[in-house]
C-alpha cells in the first residue's frame, strides 16, 4: 500500500473556530501528523458540535503558552514541525516571539499560516477573528437580499469567510510545501476571513475604465437572480430547479397549456416532482433542512458522509472527507480527548527534523513559479481553481471553445474567475485542432476541468486519454456529485447544492421560504477543494515521477459545510444556531441591530458581554435591546458598546467602491489593478494570501477570447503558417 500523501509532514495547530482547524484536518486526513495545541483549561471550542469534525484525525497536546516553560515547549514542537497554524494577531505573535521574523530566524524550515479576521499585513489585523464582525466591516452583510424585509443588510448564516479561508489556508500551506522542496526554506502563507469572503466577491466587485454594458450593470442583489427558480410543491416541500424543466414531458405539456411553473409544481408532491425531473436529466434538488444531506446515498458512496465512533456519543453520522486522491484521504480517528497525547508527542517529536535544500534549488518569486497548468473548465467551479494557481505563480493557459465559455455573456461573473491566465481558443471537436491540443497537454504539469465526463471522453479529455499523451501529468476533474455512484454524471449547479445541503433553508430565517445566496459559495467550495486535491497529487507526482489523478466535487465540500451539527445514533441532530425570521441574528447577543443612521453588528457571546449590552441599551432583557437602540445615533451606540467591552462593528453598506478605493486594502493587495484588452484599466478583488518574502502574481487581467492563441502555440513550437492555417479553418480563434 502506498504511503499517505503527506506522510512525514508534521503540523502544529493552535487555531480555533472553523477555518484553521478545517485546513489542518484536511492535512491530517492526507497523512500529516497534526498536533492540536490546547490550553490547560478546557478549550471552549470543545463545546461546539463541529469540533468533532474539524479536529478529528489529530492528536491533542496541552501547553500553557502564558508560561515560559509552555512557550519553550511549543518551540520544541516547532523545531520538529513543518507547518504551524495559529490565530495570533501580529502584536500578540510578536509579544510571544511567534511573529514571522522570529520564527524564520529560529525555525527556517517552518511554514507559518495565520487565519485572522483581516490579513496579517493589514491595519485591521488586530481586530480579531470573529466571522460576523469581519463580514460586517467588510460590507458582506449588505451584499445579500433579505427575505423578510424590503431593504437593509442581513445576518449571513453561512460562514462565508471561514469556509473560504479554510481552503485558502490549506492551499497556501501546500503551495509553500511545494516551494520548500525547491528552496529548502519555509515562510508565511497567511490568509484571513476577509480573504475567504473575497473569493465569491470577485464576481461582484469589479470596476473598469470602459466597462461593457453587462459588466457595468453587474448583478444587483435586488434582482435576486436564481431565487426565481425556487418553487413550492403540493406538500409544502420546496425545490430548486435549473434549466430546463421542459425536458420532462409532464412539465412541457403543462407549459404548452399555458400554466406557469409555479402552478405546475404546486400541483404535485415534491417526491413525485423530483423523480420526474431527475428521470429526464433536469437539474433539480430539494431544499432540505440542515443535516438532511447526511442521509444522502450519493454522499455516502463517495465517503462524503461517514459513521464515526465517538468516545462520548458513540456512533455518530458526520461529514466525511471532501477530497478525491490516490491514495485516498481518510478519517483516521475521532477528535482527541483534551491533552491525550501530550507525553507521547513530546517523546516522538524530541528530535528536530532536518529539511535539506534540494540539489539545484534556487530562489522563487512565487511558490508555484514554473508550474504549468491547462484549464479546460467553464462557468465557475472549473475555472476558479486554476485562477488561484495563477495567483500563486503558475503559468495557466485557459483552453476555451471557439464559441466561448458559457459564462462569457455574464461579464461580471466571468471576470471573477479568469484573471492571471493566457487564453487559447480551439474547437475541441475539430480533428484539425487535435495536434494543437496534444501539444498543450504535453506541455502541462496539471490538466484541470469540469466538463461532464461523458463529454470529456468524447473530446479525449478524460484521465486515461490525457495520461496517454502525457504520462506524468496531474489530472484533476471536478464533478457535481462525485466520481462514484449513480449520480456521478448528473448535471449540477451551485444552487442545487445550496438547496440540498440545507443552506437555503438555514439562511432564509425561521418561517421564510428557502433563500438562494448570490455568493455562489458551493461553486467556490468545489473549486478550492479541487485545488487542495491537485496540490496533494502534485506533491506525489514530484516525488515519484508518476502521473496522478485527483478530483473535486460540489457535493463533497458542500456536505462538509454542514459539520456544525451531526446525527446521533437515534436519528436526532445535535442542536446548532438557527437564524431568526427577520434574518438579524442567531441569539440575543450575536446579531445585527438597526440604529439611527445605520446598522451595527454585535458579537456578545459571554454572559458578561450580554449584561454589558443590556446596560448600554438601558434594558433588563436582552430581547429588548434592538428596540432600545433603534432611535439612537449609530456613532454613540458604537462608542458606548466599545467602552463597555461589547464586540461591535458598523455594518458597512454599499461598500464595493470604498473597499476598492481604500489605500489600506490596496497596500495589502486586497485590490488588484491591471489593463484589460477591451475594458481599459480594471480593478478587482485581489490576493487571497500574504506570503511575506514571496509575491502573488496579480498582473494579468481576464483574457478576451483567443487573446494568446498565437503566442502560446508559437511557444509550443508551431510555425506561424501552421497557426494561421488553423485559424483560417475555424479550428482556432485569434483575438
């Protein structure tokens, strides 16, 4: 049996919440030895149901970092470690001697990742790591339409920043591990909740000097988009449907009679409607409650749902690992007991690990400099992942149909997943284009796409066909439902997995119809998870010289986002926070509140903070706080809450232009600016990491169709006459 993909890699995890722990859980289940460092007192995170998923497959060590002995014990672990994941702000890290400069000097082999609220190189880095407060200050709460109100921001129930940052952290670490094999040196790969939330905002926060009408119009939240395709059925169940329901003869006949889709779906129970639509290849899923997806057979077949024998609860049903790799990532054991491995790890990690520099290694500008990637993806779940590889320094070539990516007509969405790539346009169905296609495949280290596999086989873009041309390539395919099971080739969309995984119900608020989130976060979760799989496979390819196959899906990471709860053996779900009807909060202390002049977000989780909140509002019951503060000026409310020690932020509204114009955001590279072939200078959301001594590559705008066809084929050794003949035949397009 092959060794695990990260066999021999040691990770010290001192993070809390979702993002950092999930990143290290993914590393642990790829074979890394991950040690969770916890304080002597009981870790408050242990009270969260999600702790059992986010921290499984790890070992627990207790250290008192407030004591010199505990801090020195941590340094002994770091001397033997490859990766350190923490949540210390820059000032707190410096006070402990755990800042980047100190760690580089003492542990030059160490890769260091922090996951803060704001980037480590941003002035707001000291503001902590609270999901709600970061989203409020960033303006994300104002980016979603409300179900229960006609205007105003909403409490975003899906932890957008945390689930984005989880994969960004894992990707940054794996990219740094790749670079260390060349340079012999570690270094920082920091990310943040704000950068996690910037992942989907690339679709919405783009400006251009000469925008197309579509780009200028964008996708205002007031239009509600795919909310129009959420339908109620006769039994009160809801479905989310994507094109085309008239594939069903029943639906087609009713439409021909002049009946609306609303009427048609209200005429039959949900189960009957789903069976009919599924049998005719119509993309649709039920809008389920949180946790219902844990019963899904397709998820179980692919290992996205597993049974775990928990020491406290016994057999429980939890999300599994979302990645597809060879050898597979595996859930190794339940979350460890507090401090269960303190002595064991101290003995095993007593000897520092030498990380010799590879012969011939040199300096790198960016961690993935020299990596060659072919992106055949379309829409969002395919192309977004290779864009991240380009940000990290890879040379990415997007191979696009001569008719254009299906998402090109939506300039605002297309631009959000295409920067950093060169564009070659080929008719993949044309025999005349095949030699050019094979030249590109021979060139590549990685081939990545989300073409439905039956079509990919016809195009010769399945794993076997690609590896026959290039035996050392890493091939990664992203599907909707995973590589196994009866739904493996079914069509899928972000909307369907928001519905199936429970987020359209959870995000809508109690008593409201299911709500689609315009962030498209399931597409992004799929894309990012596929890059984790790709980089794991690349590491094995580089070590063995043998090509690898990896995969991602919409369903796998979608299921993992439901890990705030789990199912007991008796079928009950462990309680989790639920959003109120008005979409303003999940508890009396964690909510957004309307004041005179705007909204504020408060994160009063402790009893003393809730008492202070009540004192500021002048009430004796926390449920009365919103009414008490409604008429008070926002500035005085914020000042009073800050003085009372209540975590608070102004909920920024209409924040796209202020965000893109902010000098601090620009300095931290949260904003990217470059010339576009047609739109002039454009600004977009920027870098997803802070790499310290290395750079991100944010200097190439999304390409127009065929912009680099001639340039790239020339690099592949093609004569200009042959390229011109290919273009003249219609088998290629040149801009």
